[in-house]
C-alpha cells in the first residue's frame, strides 16, 4: 500500500485531510450535497450506493465506513452483504436493482454504457435527476477511492465504530462539513 510518509501508520481520512487540506472544504461540502441534499433516494440508499461502488472498486475502507452509515440510516447489514456476495442485484429490490446494475456497469465498464442502461432505470420510475444523483455518488466515490488507496489507508473496526457513533449521534444535514470543522479544516 502506498502509505504517505507524513501520516501515522494508523492513518484515517481525517489525518489525510488535515495534512493535505487544499480543496477539502469543497470536497466535504460536495459530500453533503450528494449524500444529504434533497433526493428521491433515502440517505440510507445513497450510503448503500457509496458502499456498493466502493466494494466494486475494492476500496474496503470506504465500503466498510459507508455500509456502517447505511446501516445507521435503516439499511440492513444483510442487504449490503447480499450485494457483495451476490452481485446479481436483480434479486435485491425491483426499483433499486436497475440503479445498482447501472452503477456496476459504470464502475467496471464505463466505456460500455448504453442508452438502454439508462432506460432500464427510467422504466422502473426513477427520474433523470435520480439517475444523475446515483451517477454523482458513483463518481464521488471513484474519486475518493483514489485518495484513500493512494494514501495507504486501511479500514479498521475502530474507524467503523467511530463513524457509526458520529452519524448516529449527529443526525446533521451536513455531517461531512461538520467533520471538516472538527478537523479544523473548515472555519
């Protein structure tokens, strides 16, 4: 793993953001907009999408953290496990399955996206806005995976526990910006 020299051996994302703060304020505000702003998706569904895309990208740090947040917002742990063990998401939820199938293809084979992929999402009742929201979550986490993996972060039980408590206790509309404030990055 490409551990940064200036980070502690047990570094987490907070350490990375404190050491390299340029643009982090905007990045955390974007997290809040995409994951907590008005949406056809519940917060739990958006966090599930984040965890799912993270798992597809083999970013176990983000998959672990965001599956915990999804659970905090009502997504059963078994649901995430089912998605990981059986990526045939057609067995999941008739309305969410086309979104997850779309995102799996966008993550693993982005150059092969077709009009039919988007049409499958619209056919079950999702709007263009919802489709773009799902695409935005996918894009955000593909970006974040490069930061996490490039910085050499490893997931831990402690990180997942701290995340669970932070999101369970602080049902804020801006938990990511609040995180930046706690780190001293955002004034």
